[in-house]
């Protein structure tokens, strides 16, 4: 079982370091963090970093995010 992390910021002028620090503190290895710089209005499956995360994840892995809103704006998208 691995902890896989995901960060998302909306613009390149924003910094994901707070999210990254929280993921590492939760036990995620830096090499296992996937990231996107895109609006939350894009569905999760449309984001390149999320696609890579989902392709990389295996049964038993745990996805860790700083806050659930990093995954998506709607409950449907988060699920």
C-alpha cells in the first residue's frame, strides 16, 4: 500500500507548497505526488496530473489531498 498525493492550483501564479508540505507530513513520498495547474471547473478526468495519478494507482493505494476541494468543485466530480 502506498500513499499517493495530489495537488492542484488554479493559476501558475499560485503556489502549491502548502499543499505539498501537508502531503509529505501525512506520509506521502515526494515522488508520489501528482500535480495540476488548472481551474477546478475542469472535471478531474480532464486534468493531466489526475490522469497520471489514476493510471499509476493500484488496488490498496490511498490518495491523499490537502483539502477535498482540490479534487473538484462538485460531489459528482469528487466521487
